[in-house]
C-alpha cells in the first residue's frame, strides 16, 4: 500500500505565508536574499489599522453572548463583555425577569438600581426555557452565540436540558462559562451569595479587628470579583478558540475568586510557621499569634506599616479619616512633617525593625498631627513629599468627584422609567475600544428584534412561538382557542 503523504500542517502553511509576506521587499531591493524570520509576534494579523485610536470598532465586536445570568456575579461579567463591544443577549423569565429588577426598588414601578447598574449595554429577550417553543429559541441562540454565560444554582442548566454535551453538540465553537459558589468538592451543590463566598473564601476570617467577630467587606469581592475573573476566562477561551476552533468550559467558583483576592493572607498563614508576623500591630502589642492568620484591623497587607487615622472633623464626619503609610524610604520626611525630627536619628525609631514594636505609639503620634488637618490637607501635604496616604472617600464624595466623571468611571445614564441615575462605568480603559455606557434594557424589550433579526425566525414561526406563551403571556384570543 502506498504511503499516504502526511498532510501539511495548516499552521505551518500559514506561518510560511506570513514569513513570505513579512520578508517581501520592493523590487529594487530583491537582489539580496531576505532573511527569513522563524516566528514573529502577531503573525497572521492584518496590517495595523490606519484609523485613529478609538475609531476602529470595539475589542469584542462580532462576539455574541447568550447571557443566562442573574443577580450580581454573572451580570457583572456580561456587562464588562458588553462594554467591550460584545452583543449581549440577556434571557429572562417572562413576566419576572432577573430578580434584581424588583429588589431594593427606590422608584415605584421602575427597574431598581441594583438591576440597571449591572445590565448596561445589553439586550433583553423573555423566554420560558422550560417550554418546548422556548427551548427551540434557546437552541437557536446557542447555535448563533460565541459564549453562553450562566450563574444558576448547580445543576439548573442541566435540568433545563442544556448539558455541556448537548450545547457542545449544537455548537462545538461555543464557550460555556459558569459562576458557581464552590468548585468540585464537598460543597459543590450549595447555593451561594456574596457574603457566603466572602466567609468561605478566607476574607471574613481575616477582616475586622482581632478582638471582634469576622467581618464582611462592602466591596463585592464574591460577586463582582468572581464576575471579573469569569470575564477574563471567557476572553482567554475565545482567544484559544482562534487556534483550536472549539469552545470549552470556563468555571469560576466564588470561593476560589475570593481566595485569589485573599492571596496575601495565605502568604501570611505560611509565614506563621517561621515566627510572628512582625508587621501586624498584634506583634508590637506582645499578643501571641494563634494557628491561623489573624484579623489585622487596619494594618497594611504589605511590608509597609499603615493605619487609619482621624482627621479634622472626625467627631461629626464619619469619613474624616486618612490611611497613612509609614513607607520606609520616606520616614525622614514623615518625621519632619509631623514635627518629630529627632525620630530620624533616635535608634528606637530610625530603622523599620526598631519601629515595629512601637507602631501603635507612632501612629498615635502621627494622628495628633493629622487631627489638626482635613483629610484633603493631609493628602496635599503628604503627596507633595511622596508620602503615600489615602483619604477615606465617602460614596457621596466619589459621586461628586469631577475627575471620575471625566474619565467615565462615574457616568450619568438616562432611563425611560426611572429617569437619570449615576452608575459606575467601565473601570478598564482601552485606548482603541472606547466604552459608551447605554441604559439597561426593559424586560423583554428586544424579544421581537432578536427573534426576527438575530435568529431569523419567519413571521409564521414567531407567531407560533408567541402563541405558545414561551416569550410571555400568550395573546388572549389564541389562549382562549387552545
Ligand atoms: N425560564 C424558565 N426557568 C428559568 C428561567 C427561564 N428563563 N431562568 C431560570 N429558570 C429557572 C432555573 O431553571 C431554575 O429552575 P430549577 O431549580 O427547577 O432547575 C430556577 O429558575 C431557579 O434558578 P436558581 O436556583 O439559580 O435561582 P435561585 O434564586 O433559587 O438561586 C442563587 C439564586 C444565586 C443562589 C443561585 O443561582 C446560585 O447559587 N448561583 C451560583 C452562584 C452565584 O452566582 N451566586 C451569586 C449570586 S449574586 O449574589
């Protein structure tokens, strides 16, 4: 039997073509043999756009997301993808929608800020995924999307009939991305909300004061933090798909996401085996360490001691405080500023190890100085000499901060039923993919256009889908006839 010639690898052929193109020279210079580059970064890419930055579309143009998310973690992820230009189609249960539409409502009969601030730039279709016609629409969506994103309770997608195997069979190129509370293990079946994740991921046990109970933080590291992790996973999976041609599953467990953000506390857990954590104020207070990383109050998580100090007005303003870091290289400047020049040479204060056992006294002394100034005055005086400090900014102050408006980090959005409101815009700025924040969709606002324009159902098919009640209450005449 004749030996079959091995098929030439596609990637090798593509590479050869690129190398050929890269080494193409004007005819006048073709005499000398052009050097062949083995592999160049960005091979296979089109030539750099000549359009001005910000005028050549968006990073994720052409990517369509089947957004089966609700509450906060999943919607955070899909909102980011939408801000980068993906066409995000949010599927919501007819008549109800994402439960957050009606949670913490401040304006009667209008979508809540909880919902509107997590669902910008998306389209909404109402669909009962448990009905026959609903599943027909859903399957067509699966076939036409690049990623399905969901954060249902464990097993819910499977119970709908959308197992990974089924989805992959319908569309082998689709990425299926999920947020779950826990990864595989003893808790994988559990439903999880933000604070559960903060507690299970190591944040609560390391937050708060040593002599008080564990604390949850206001930052939504379990929900929004995990949504951020998931978005990166999806973009990576889409990137890998460019090479492999196939989709894959992406899982981010909220416990894992929180633990990732608490990385420095696992660092400290291991350091405990080699002695006390000298940068923790507990050390300076001669309080022995236990078996686990303790809560450290407002101690800095890094190698430079820090603490929150009162500023002028603290008696009446709950946010008149500043975070003060005694960074070693600027210690002498700190001593000058607070009126303690003798500390520069005093062996009890001059070097960082000498300061560690007396941090409480040091911060009390610095506080005597900060209390004579507003947090903004401290900020100005310290930054002028490179001393890192952080004013405790209230949400009111942030909402009114002009520079955040200018960068689009705080945006004002108009909404047909609730009017104007403030939101946090895209915190990730790309110079060639500029984010415009548009309002969240009303429930089912885009059902018709998605059925006809995206999924190309015929008018007769759309009538059949609607009459079945799969997209909402079925038309009355039809219902009566059934
Ligand atoms: N049509 C028909 N049914 C639908 C539907 C639709 N369009 N959309 C959702 N459903 C159904 C689901 O199929 C599920 O039904 P079954 O339980 O019968 O399979 C049901 O609605 C409820 O889904 P759920 O269990 O996910 O919702 P819940 O309110 O009970 O739980 C939550 C909410 C967040 C605890 C759970 O979804 C979860 O643990 N998610 C993973 C972790 C996560 O993301 N948590 C963060 C939430 S933000 O704080």
